[in-house]
């Protein structure tokens, strides 16, 4: 008995049960792998007080419906991210604007620690010790310990209610194949949320994918949305 | 500049393995994922006091339905040959109590050490070694023998055991194909421990069926990027390698 | 003195590229460090690593041949060299933290004589973006920094102690500025190569930390 995953033709339907105050992981790094149609659907839905976990959240690219556009739309209460500000220091991102107004909580996380915390959440670890951030502001408030004579910081896992992903193709079991740099945070976030929703260019029958190139097994996927655009 | 990590033979590729080295090698039930020609070369080399990190402690006395009752070559031949001082593994014993492995016989005589690790923790400790994670907290083994002597801490309302990273001097990897830059692709269930082990050793040696030119492997399917791999050896025997040897006395 | 010609961004990138040797795995940060990729051989002898999970990438594609799913960590279009591979972000950082990246070339705001780097938070900004730099500072075997020698208003960036928030402590080994090439030694900064037309005394006057001069000081050449 194989378990087929529901395929939605509308992103709006796929995000219909995302609730106020939910914690949401949004995949993507720059443009590749960003679930733009799901993000747009969430903005249309207008559900607020979200906690958003994403690589970048500055929201200054109006042509890119990424996690930052949820912040720009005022739907976010807290962001956990590596890029709360755009790389050009002269430009102020939406998180900074809202942070100064006291309307947004920002947790800035070194990028490797961000994906490793998500991975830890996805694979059931309670925490892990790394050197990243030793001697910087990123160690503040965290437990420290020596391993092999070197200082390490205890980092804790991240989990979410929903993860929004983008892949190239899914089969009806939810197995995913990515296209090049699209992979980035997608396979890791897929493991770490209670409900994982993926938008794809194409849906094929089970057996229609090369098993060796499946980077996210279908057991992590709950809903598939056929994207309307590339 | 042409880069090639391909070495002429398994014997040369293991020539710098030293007495007392820590070696990772796969060994997930049967020969599919094992670097058998590297193991044979290690036996020929005769290095001693090895610490082997593997799923099993060698299955030299267990038949997996091999032709004529022959046994697949695995690291059990190193144990049987008295080259191994310590094994870090999940399956140190034979599935059949009446036919103990060489490791079990030597263990009873106090001639080998064992560090028993739950299978998922073993894979994660190896990955941690390769990924710059010194240690991690896992619920696996809390309240069991596995937790003895380790820090146990309640996190998110659940007991977790602190497990530390594993690293090695060498890893003997078995993959399907390599390109000459050391990129590796696997086939079927043979990826298992090979993938994390290829990240966690100072010198990673891959035994493969075939070497191709860069660009011939699908970049979406390369599970071990070449930057992890130092040496590639092409198998001389295309199929599985079997041996009739068994027992600590042999 | 400040009207004297400084090294161009291109020359800084070219000079730093010469420090990258065959067989190295190299991560280039966003901005000026990315320029270094214009001056290295794209023949597979050197592996370029990108935080987003592209391993073994090559030069910028020709116009019209850009692939929207093939970009570097700065979002710029790249190509994949034969033998390149794709991994997840978590695996890309396992490579970094696990010590599999030989050199990281990063931009900088300040570098201290102990090799501390500050590059992620620009006062008076309330928020900054560390990106992958914090991981690279602890994980890469060597960290090179490329930056202008002074701030826009003439303040030195090579300092005794960083006043900006740190990205990493005691991690930088080499600094390329528009006035020269500097080694970070246990005794502090050592000027190895100098911009043509400049004297060590002039460079020293624009450097806050003590500056030693190498016995064989040469000019930075193209």
C-alpha cells in the first residue's frame, strides 16, 4: 500500500491551515529554492504573528517573494535568520525598520549554525557543540565548554509547524529532486517541520524519478503544489 | 593542470597505513558497500593494533547465502589475522550464537577491545567528526547501558545522552564510480556508512568499479564531492570477492 | 599623501589569487573577494566552494547562458565546472566547520593585530548579516581578508583591537589592502608587499596597529 501525497493545484489551498502565531521555515538561498508561490499565498492569506526561520529575511527585493517579504508585509513577530540586513550596508532592510520600532524580534544566527540547528531539529538531537561564534557576540547567553582543548558553544535545535519548500520535480509519493543550487536549505527544512509543503515545476508518477538523485525522500513531504510559474 | 587522484593499486594506496591507525570502513551486512580489495591489501601489509570503526566487527563466520558457503571478504579477516586491537561498532557479534565471529572469540580471551555504539549514533558521531561538531545530545540510549559514563541531560523534557565525534586516520570507502577528481557516486543501498565516513578521516581512499572523466558523473548524484577524497583505486575484481577463511586460528 | 594612487580592486584580487595554490578548496565571500575568481585557473586544479552548496564552480556564464538555479552565495550567476557537485546547505557547512575548506577569502571592516576579524555589523546599524563568515572564521584552515586600508573618512582598518563586533577571533592570517599585503604574525602585522610609490612610513601612518616591515619588501605587481 503506497501512500500518495495530496497534490494541490492552488498554493492558497495548500497554506489554508497555516495559523496565526505559527512557526514557519522558508527555504531558499538568494533566488534558487525559494517557494515564491507559497509565500505569495501566505501574504494573500494575511495570517500574522508568525515566527519565520529562513536564510535571508531583509525583504528588500520586491521581485523575490522570499521570507523577507513576509516581514515586509507585517506578518512576522520574530525572525531567526543569517541575513536580517541586505549585504549593502547603506540599505536598511524591513527587519531593522520594524526592530527599531519594537515590532519585531530578531535572532541573528551564523549561517552554518542555522542549517545545523534545523538539521538537529529534523533528526531528533537535543543540541550540539560547535566552535562557530566563539569569542564573538554569537556566544552570548550560551553555555560554553572545552572539547579537545578548544572552546565550544552549545546550540539548540530548531523545529517548525510548517516548512515551505521549492523543488524541481516530485513524484506522487513526495520524493523530491532539486535543480542545482536550488537544493540549499530545502532537504534540511523538509525534516524539521510538522507539516512540509513543497511547490514543484512538475509532478510525476512513482518510479518516475532516478532514485539515486532523490535528495528528499517522500516520507518528509505532506503536500505538493504544482507551481504555476518557473 | 591535470588532477588525478587515481592510484595504480590497492597495495600502494594503503602503503602508509601504520601500526595503531584508526580506520573507518563500511560493513553494513554483506559485501555491497565494503572496500574489499583495500581490506585484502591491509591484510597483506600486516599492520597491527588497528582500531576499526565500522557497523560490524567483521562477519567472517556468518554466511549471507554466498556461493558454496564461501564468505564475503570483510574486515573480519583483519580481526582473524590478529591485526585489530579495538573495534567501535554496532554489531560486534554473530547473528548465530553457535557460530561466533573471530571478534567474539578474541574478545572472550581479552585480546580485543570493544566500544559498542547504537547504529544511528555511530553514523551521527562519524558525521559529527567530519562536520566540525564536537559532540551532540541524542535521546538514543538514555536509560540503557549505552548512557553509562556519559553526561545525561534533560532537554525539552526528555533525557539525552552526550555523544562525541569520531574521526579516523584513514577511511576505506567503497563507491560505484569515481571521476579522477575523486567525486563519488554510489549505487543502491551501498551508500550507507560510506557517505559520512568519507568526510571524517584524514586520508580517504575510495575503491570503485570504474573511473570516468570529470563531467561524466551527474552532479546531482555525487554524494561525496571530490574534495573529501585523497585516493581512488579501481577494483580488479568486478564482482564480489569471497574467501573461505574463517576463525581466529586461521 | 592621500592623493597617491592606491591599488585597484582588480590588482588586489589578482595579487591575492596568487596565494591560492593547486589542490586548495577555496571559499570566496561576497563583494571584493568574489573578484578573486577572475584571476584563478578554472581547470579543476582549485575547487571553489559556495555556502549555498555549489562545489567546484567556474567563471560567470556568457550573457544569455545564465541558469537561474546556478548562482553563488552572493546570488551572482556562475557555471559548474566538469566534476562539480551540488550539496545541501547543511552539508556545505559541514565541509566548512569540519576543516575541509583550505582558504576563505573574506571582506573586512577591521582586522586586529591578533588576527581578529570584524566584518558583519556596521555601526550605527542595529542589525547586520553574519552569513557564513562566522563559520568560515572557525572552520577554514586559513582566512584571508581583502579590504580597503582605511575607511571612507580615512580611519585605519588595521587596528590594535577591533571596535566593531567580531566575526571571528584570532583567525586571519593574511590581509590584502589597497596599500599592500600584510601577514598576521604572532608579533602582529608584517608588511610583505607595498603599493607602488608608497613608503612603509606612509603606510604605517595610516595603520593604527604597530607595523613591522619584511626584510625583502617588494612592490605589489600585476
